């Protein structure tokens, strides 16, 4: 008989497919002000960035936390999730600065990260982060599996904004009830089920050891392959695809079926989700006929010709990018239409990299800005565009275009990492000039919803390492006010595109990321407040919220800066 210690050891090994080696814990922000010891691939500072970004997802975990949880200030929470419907819906991730769990944006996060890892997988390896990537994906996917308990049901949200947004505080007191909202065969949510199917397919492809072999440098992360898991994911992908196209209730947007989701994540259509789902399912199942179905929907939903934004809701640009990649990776399916798909992709890429088309423009400081979408989170559309450009540049039709796309992607990455008029580094904890008053109830340490900015009256109690915040306004100004959920809230989907960009950078860039050039004090609070130009600030987005005024005296360096007006919106967390 095996000694108990060996049995325990085997049990532990069976749970974690990969063991982190070495263990990574985010270095303090000051570590982001010095050059890496060696300007070689991999550069330690880029590796640290990738590590921090993955750590953010660990801080956002819901459910029973395992013993190897690195985020010491987090507690197990949401342990009754699903009780109202008789299912175990514990686990998964809190979506943003609040305690809602939302499957539609999470599905896009998982899709984009798995997609990126089938091209830039080596970046995770070089940074010693593949084990953490595996954990990050599984924590999301294992919950998505629970959220899809049978072939006709997908849970799309746990928790109700109407309740949740009246709460500000830690994870031991999360308000209840936390209702579980679903779409199903009779009351479908085509976008939600299709996007979830895409998440399962893209990640099944990754876990089957798949590589999107558009160029010889495309790689999968070492050791992540697990055919058992890939098969489980594929079963869910196939079931959700069937539900998306054959639901007896027809096709409709999930936010119409479940109005409670419309507050934060109202969807504007499902054509893009269907196409993305069919493309990834065809990859995961090696099915040319499913690929043909994607093309059928592509023409049915007239996806061609868009200059629109790429984000959790709007995925036409991702479809263009993936179609061009697949023309190389699966040439016989695409009927040699590489040139056609390059044209479609390059129309969008040219628009973006020439400074914006379709209403988009560049801010004076150099951020790609889509009025509307960028108004509620300015960095996210720019980073998603940069992610698509990083995927596409290596397969562009000319080397000039490849250079243009790469440079533009890097310019948006640089902006995010401090190359902006504020010298703000928009990743929490990576540099002293990173936001330190983040709109996150659990990280702030405060619990007074009427004094979010002043309780605590200083930096957050816990550093939410790796969180990307909403970002500056269209004049490149950023205030670092905790109450300002537009500029200062973190979210799963804000950090996601940066994962792919960081993995890409670890593989390709021997020199330091921009932030190492920035010493403490480079960022200073701008004068005024976010509402100088439009009072009341963000009013179009807040729900008739009452505005309270207060005054805080703030000293920055030796300068007595200003009176700050703060606002108490009825705490609605995510407005898009
Ligand atoms: C593969 O994944 C399954 C399902 O998560 C897990 O039970 C198993 O331990 C994994 N296999 C290896 C070799 O890690
Ligand atoms: C990765 O781990 C190896 C072996 O422990 C170590 O030599 C190397 O410096 C690590 N690389 C990074 C980027 O952390
Ligand atoms: C976790 O629990 C401890 C002990 O009750 C508490 O002090 C801490 O604030 C909790 N963490 C959060 C994020 O609420
Ligand atoms: C199907 O979903 C709708 C909308 O969420 C819900 O009202 C209904 O109860 C669900 N049906 C079943 C059988 O659970
Ligand atoms: C659910 O869908 C999957 C994939 O289409 C299929 O293999 C499985 O048999 C279905 N399960 C049931 C109970 O119908
Ligand atoms: C990618 O692999 C497939 C086979 O799986 C092959 O047909 C295709 O030519 C490869 N593409 C490239 C660009 O190497
Ligand atoms: C990005 O920043 C690096 C310094 O970190 C600089 O060398 C590079 O030229 C910048 N690239 C672009 C396109 O802005």
C-alpha cells in the first residue's frame, strides 16, 4: 500500500495539470521603474506584465478558493450561487468592480485568450506563465460547463444589478438574493449561446494541442494539451451550437430574453457570434462543412464591409482576422480565397491604422477612439484593435502593411503602458504611475457607498495587480478617482486583449516595455474633474442617479491641486 503522503501527492497532482515553476507573485509597483537585467527574449519586465495580467483573474475568482490561491486578501464567496434554480453555479469570475457573474463577456474573454494562445503560445512558456494560463482558463471554463447543465440551457448572469449596485464592500458580505438568469430552448439568447460555443471550441482547439499555423512562428503553450478536457469542452461547444441554430424559440438577442442583463451588457446582434462560433467549431472538429456554414451566415448577416469597433459585443473585425488566418491554416477549405479574405481584413486594418474610419479617430495623445464605445471604456476598443492587428500583421499581403499594422498595434500598447500625455500606466500595480484608486469594492477596502472616494482616503487597501482600467477621456485625461466607474473600473474584458499582446511581446520584443522609463511622480492628477466639459458627468449613462457634492482637498507633490467634486451615482457599476 502506498504511504498516505504519496497518495496525497498524487491527488494533488491530478488536480493541477501543470505546476507553476517557479511560483509567480507580482513584484511591487516600484519594480516597474527599472530596466530588466537583460534586454533579451524573454525580457523579465514583459514576463512580469504577463504574470500580473493572469494574476488579476485570480483576484476576480468567485466560489470556493483552492489552497494554492495566491491572492491572500480574497475569501471564498458566492457559495450559494445556483441554489435558487437547483444547480451548482458556484465558481467563475466576478465580471468587474462588482459581484455580478456574466457569461456573455466572459465567453469573449475566453475566446480571445484561447485564440491568442494558439498563435502566441510560446510567449506564455518563455515567461513561465503557462501553468497560470491553464488555471485562468479552467477557472472560467469549468464554470461555463456548470452554466450549461444540459443541451437546452445556458445561465447568462448570476446576480442582479439592481441589488448589486447598491452594495460597496468586501467579499464576505455580498448582497443576496443572487438570482440565476438563463436562456434556453424556448427563450433563446442566440448571441450568448453562440459566443459561449465559440469559447468552448476555441479552448477545445487549444487543449487538443492545436496551433493556428498561419506562420512558422505560431506555437501552442507547452504542456497545456489534454485531450480529455478538450473533448469535454467540445461536447459543450457542439451542444451550444445546436441550441444557437435550432432553438424552438428561434433566434434572438439574449438581452431581450433576459432584460436583467441589458443594464450592463445589452447585445446588439447575433450574426457575428454565430459566425465566430462556426469558425472555431470547424477548427475544433476539423469540419469543412461547419466552415461552409460560417460563410453562409457571413453572407446572410452581411458582415462584410464593417469599419466598426471590436469588443465583447461587436466581433466583425475578429471574424475578418480569423477568416484570413484560416485561409492559411486550412487552405483547402477556403477554396484558395486567401486574397479575398486579406482584402476584407486589410480594409478594416487600414482604416484603423490610418487613424480611424467609421467615425473613429485618434485622440491628440494617440489613442484610437470610437465615439460611443470608447466613451464608456476608452482603452478597450484600442487594445482589442491592437490584438487583431498583432494576429494579422504576420500574414498581411505586403511587408509595408505588416510594418504599419505592427507599429500601430505597438503604439496602442505603448499608450496603455505609459506613452501618453498623463504618463499614466493603465495596468494596476505594474508601476508607481498605475491607478491606485480603482473602482473595485473588494480591492478598495472601503464599505461606505456614500464615500467611495474617501473611504479609504488614499490608495486602495489591496493592489489589484494586472487590472486594466477603463482609461482616459477623449482628451487623454485620467483622474484616478475611485468613484469614476467609467475611467477607473477594472473588468475581465479590459485585461483580456492585453494578455495576447503581452504574450506576443514576450516572444518578439527584447527591450523593456514603455513603463520602465517612468519614475514615481510622472503622473500627476489633472486639474478640474471628469465633468468639466459635460456636467453632470456621465449623466447619459447613469440611471437618474442622484448627484451629491463634496469637497476633498488633495495635495499632489507640493501643489495644492484643487477642490474635487465627487458624485454618488446610484451605484451602477458597468454602463456601456
Ligand atoms: C486532463 O484534464 C482532466 C479534466 O480536467 C483532468 O481530470 C486530468 O487530470 C488532466 N490530465 C492531466 C494529465 O493533467
Ligand atoms: C523561467 O524559469 C527558469 C527556470 O526556473 C528561469 O531560469 C527563468 O529565469 C525564468 N524566466 C522568467 C522570465 O521568469
Ligand atoms: C476576507 O475575509 C477577511 C476576514 O474576515 C476580511 O478581513 C477581508 O476583508 C475579506 N476580504 C475581502 C476582499 O472582503
Ligand atoms: C427559460 O428561460 C426563460 C427566460 O430566462 C425563463 O423565464 C424560463 O423559466 C426558462 N424555462 C425553464 C424551463 O427553465
Ligand atoms: C448534447 O449535444 C451533444 C453535442 O451535439 C450530443 O453529443 C449529446 O448527445 C447531446 N446530449 C443530449 C442529452 O441530447
Ligand atoms: C497548416 O496545417 C495544415 C494541416 O493541418 C496544412 O494543410 C496547412 O498548409 C498549414 N498551413 C501553413 C501555413 O503551414
Ligand atoms: C514603443 O515604446 C518603445 C519604448 O518602450 C519605443 O522604443 C518604440 O519606438 C515605441 N513604438 C511605437 C510604435 O510607439
